C-alpha cells in the first residue's frame, strides 16, 4: 500500500480518537478522584462515565453533590451545561441525513465536544462518511474516559490533589488543541475570540452556568450574520465551507456531457 493510500475506516477512527484519548485519560482520572472526594461511590462514578459521558456535566454533578445540593438543582445545572449538545447535534445532522433513526441515536450517544470537532472538521474537508470510523472514534474515546474515571475512582485515595500533576488543565489544553485547527479563516478566528471573550465576561458577571451556552449562541449568530453579509456583497452562494456535501454532485467533463446528450437524441434527429 502506497503512502498516499487512504487509511482504512478502522485506522481512521483510531487516528481521530488518539489525541482525544490522550486528553480523556488524565481528565477522567481527575474526575474519578474528585467524585470519590465528594462522597460519590466509585461504582457510581464509573456508571456515570458510561451512561452520562459528559465531562463538564459530570464535574458539575460531583461538585454540587459534595456541596449537598438538591437533586433538582443538580439536574437543572447539568441540563444547562449540556445544552450545547443541541447546537452540536444540529450542526452535525446534515452529514448524517439518510441514516436510520436508531443509528443516529447511537451516534448521538457518543457526541462530545471533542468528537464533534474532529468529525465535523473531516466532513468540511470533504471526507466521505463511514459509520465504522464514526463509531470506532466515539467508542474508543468513551472507553478512555471510562478507564480514566475508573482508575481515579478506585485509586483516588492515593492522590491528595490533582493540581500539582497538571491534570486540572488537561481538558482546557485539549479544547485549545481541537479549536486551533478549525480556525482556518479570519471569520473563524473572529468568532472564536468573540465567543471566548463573551463567555469569560458572562462568567465574571455572575452567569455561572449559562455563560457557555449563551456565548456560543451569540457567537454562532455573529458568524452566520457575517457569512450572509459577505455572500450578499460578493454575490456568491452561501457556503463558507460549512455546508454538507451533496452526494450527487460530481465534476463533469463538458465533452462527456455533450456526448451523452448526443447519444440520447432520437435516431431520426441525428440523421
């Protein structure tokens, strides 16, 4: 196999998962340690990682559980933190069109900020959809998250504080590593900086749970408005590199088109 040959769907899924795995293992470990220190049984911490699979939501759950918050308050806070998945699933849905509902549901269970970033970036670069790649990437990353959480939960008593190990920054570093490759134009950079600044400002103003969701909606709205404005000024179709590819569109050779039209003409017309 030559060096230019595309990787198999399995290898591509593992390749996409690798950088996420490197981030999920230490962050999952940190969650396991935090969960145990907040009086969450190790088995429940692992079960949360399997069934919930939401890093930010799980950290919010553990912190509020340890603070003695009510079940209703914890549920509301986790719901608000995870609202961004509505935006992500809507953004990814055009590339999953045509799949059975059950398959889309299973893919949705593996949707995280990181898997969303790598999949949508690949789609925007013209990648042809492969369910094997999608599922391998999603399940490998979840396995890493569950494994890290399990190690942290069952061995957490050996670690008094994760900050000296730098594990508390692992999630932030992973987000930055996934964001930078997506900033392929000045518009992307502008929207990223605007959203980040807005989120920090909302956080400083006391919006502790809604800041990310609100900033994301406003940032996406700004990007859409600027994209529409640019398209109107240039008189070009709205694409911006974000539209889902149409499966039926293929570059067509003009001579082949003319030949095909000639063959389709009635014989008496050709004579």
